[in-house]
C-alpha cells in the first residue's frame, strides 16, 4: 500500500441475516482509499451503510468479505495493533457520570496500556478546552463539553487517525463552530480525521475529500471541489440602475437568462463558458451594475442528485 494512504478498503461487503432468514446487504463491495492528513467526510442517507463501515473499522461488526489496511497494516490479521492507530468517537454520549474528565482520560489511557509517565491527560483536556472542568463530575458537563470529552477519550493513546461518527449531532450552532475549531486543530497536528455527518454544510466547510454511500454502494468519492462540480451550474444575479442597456452581447453568449424590472439572472455551465466571458458581455452591454451575486453549486445539490431514486 502507498505510504500516503491512511485507510485502504477493497471490496468490503457486509450482509446481515434478518430474523426471517432474509439477507440484507449493508455494504456492497465498497472500495476506497482515504489519504493521510485529510479531513474525510463519509456521507449518505439513513441506512446507507455509514455506521456499518465505522463499526467494522472499530471491530464492533464483522465484515462478510473484503480487505482493510490501516496505515499499511492488515486490519484482520493485526487487529490489536490497528486499534492503537485509530481513535473512534461514537455518536452516542456514553460517559460515566460519576467520574471527572481527568479520571475518565486516565482510565482510558490505562485500558490502552499507556504508561503513567507517557500520559498526556492535562494536555488533551487543554487542547479541547476542558481544563476548567477537569475535576468536575461528567454529569455536570453540557452536551458540547461531553462531545469534546468523547474526542479527548479517543486521543489518549495518540492515534494517527480519528474517526468521528456524527460529531455535532444535537449540538447548537455556537458549539458546532467550537467543535469545528477542535477538528481543525487536530488536523493541523497531522491527524487524519474521518467524520460521518448529516449536516451537508458541515462536510462542505470541513472536508478536503468526500465519499457518498447510498444503499450500501459507493456512488461518489473525490475532493469536495470535484464532487460539487458534478452539478455543472452557476447562477449570477445582477441588480442594475439603468434600463437602457444593450442586451444583445449577452444574447450572443447563448446562455439562459431572465430579465426583470431591476435585475438580470444569468444561469450558465462553467465547463462551457468562463465567468470572464460573461463579464466582457456585461461591459459591452453598458449595464450599470449596482450589485452582483454569484450562487455556487452547494454540496446539498450534489448529494440530492446522486442519492435520489
């Protein structure tokens, strides 16, 4: 495996048997590579197979077939070693309420066999802005603090890869922004971050690369920018002061447009015509522009297009 790959998955398949002996395929021969040092988003509707994928990595679910390598190490043959390379943050806020954050991190470090002199408990608590609550009972922490505490627990053995399952679920806007900041800081330290999320804006803001899973199948995997380009459409809204301009230069471009009382809406495909060409046409038309707004393709548009029936 190449040295710049954090996780390599080949033909990963998971088939569940239901109570009436029917077979349900949760993952259907999924193959993908996740690059080291990236913030990687795993997206998909409910039931798409995201949690199954994460649970297989965490060894909570056994795969039916396929191969996984983590930093070049075989997941199945060297499971103990592989687990030390990953820190997994579950979606559920499962925290013992009768321990303090400091105690919980010390216990977690002990479970991973980290010697006392090598533990970074105070450093991790400070990194995640929990140092002021390090000796408060976990039950007194807010939802956002508990979420950060789960991330802190996943970091006690200094893993190279952090996997966060719906890290901002149930968190308000301010706390979500705070968690984003924590994720950026960890990534800047060289950690590979893998997140599953239902918030498409979150994936668009955070992730360098994105994979979209639907009904157990990998339907797209690329950089966020390239994924967004799958819908080749951009819209320009122009507010103008004068009505006596010449529309002919714009008509010659043969692009979709709509002229209203005080605005002109232009829709075009960036792959077919450049923005500069449109600006040149606007200049030739002698339109007096009061304001100009560009609507880019959103990740949500791509997601809906790729996952619709």
